[in-house]
C-alpha cells in the first residue's frame, strides 16, 4: 500500500478556502507572551537588588524560566 504523503509538501500557495490567520494569531500570541515573560523577569530582577547595590543571587527558577522563554522564542 503506497501512501501519498502530505499534500502541502510541494505546495507554494494557500489553497482556496484556507486561511493563515489561525497560525498567525498563535504565532503572535507566543511571541508576545515570551517577550512579556522576559520583560517581567528582568524587571523583577532589577527591583530585587540588595540595599548595597549588589545584584541578587540568581535563583534556579529564574534561570529555568528565562531559558524556557528564550528557547521558545
């Protein structure tokens, strides 16, 4: 039994009746969410400086969440 594979493999256009809007909305939501997460993490890190002006110790949570956001971005 021979399978033909995906029809879109050799297609260079969007078929009639199809839309790129759902994919675009999901892409934009992911982009905005990851950038927002990085901004919030950076803002929290700046606010949590010790009174002496030294940078705070970086927690494992901060490293992991930042890495996840950057990788997903």
